C-alpha cells in the first residue's frame, strides 16, 4: 500500500468544485448567448431549458447578505435576480428606467424577488469610475439613489477624468452624502475590491456584454421586453412552489 502523504485534500476539492461551477456558468451563458437577436446589445430570449447543474451553479452566485446596500428585496425571497451592468451601457439604462420599476412594484415589494446588483464596467475608464462611485455611495447606504440618478442621465457622466470626478462630487452633494467621505471611499481599496470582484465574477461566467441577468440561475440577456423578465420570475416562482 502506498505511503500516505498526509497532504490535506479539502483545498483540492474546493478548487475542483469551483472550477466545475465556473465551467457550468460559462456553458450556461454561452447557451443563452446563442439565443440573442442579431441586433447587437438589444437582447434575445431567456434560455428555455437549463439543466439542474447549471441552475444550481447560477443560484450559487446569489449572495443573500443581510444589509447588503447593493441589493433590494427580502434576503429570503424565493427568487433572486443577479444583474450585471455598466453605467454607460445604453441598454442597461433602458432596463433600469423601463423594467426595474415594474419588477420592484410587482415582485420586490411583495417579498417575492430580490435584486442583487453587480458592477461590470467593460466600456472603459469612465464606466469603471462610475462603478467605484456606486461602491462609495453604497458605503453611505445610498447605492440605489446613486444608481437612479446616474442611469437617469448617463450622458452627463462622460468626459475627461477631472470633469467626471467633479460631476461625482456634485452627485454626492445632491444625495446629501458626506462628500469628504465619498471622495475617500471613491479612492479606497475597498471600493476597488468590490468592483473588481463583481467584474471578475462576470468574466468567469463568460459575460461579454451588458445587461446580463440570472433569475434563480436562469440567464436572461439584454434589455428585453418586460414580459421576458416577468416570465422568467414567474417560472422561478412556480419552481419554488409560489405559483400554481
């Protein structure tokens, strides 16, 4: 019998499990990507059928952290939507202005849906700075107010770095935040880590554009019609035994 080395196997198992989850998620989003329409960024259709393994992998991304300032809805809501977005993506802004309020009123307010936001600033330095601003606003429990203000008029948040930073200082004032703290948090390692973790998570899953969503593990890509999202949420509620 070969001599036992005494090396712990748990880390290897964890890594193997993480690799399997990552592979499943890449396959999940790649499958959904095939269902896009030819119009770039305009979205497509939700995946009609997702394997249980892929659904479980997607569901593992739901953090369900109590007090998470970048989430809305009950921690124990039966459905969690994970949303990946870029503040300068016009389709993301369209979704926020047109679809998010309907989902909030219909499902979030009833305790049926939780929305967890992820930063995926793939459109350049301005996008990344805006994502850092969101993280800074979250430190003062003003993430969703910042989110609404920026997405309401995203064209106001472009230009050279100095001009954009000045505009963000104005946002902090408009939201009645501690502006000095906001400026510090904007440059903090904590904000950097939050944004990088979101972005890396999306990259690991194979996301290449925004907006991209997981509804209890099922992918929905693009700024699709409201019905695509209500359909995905209703299906997830039925799977959870909350719809006939």
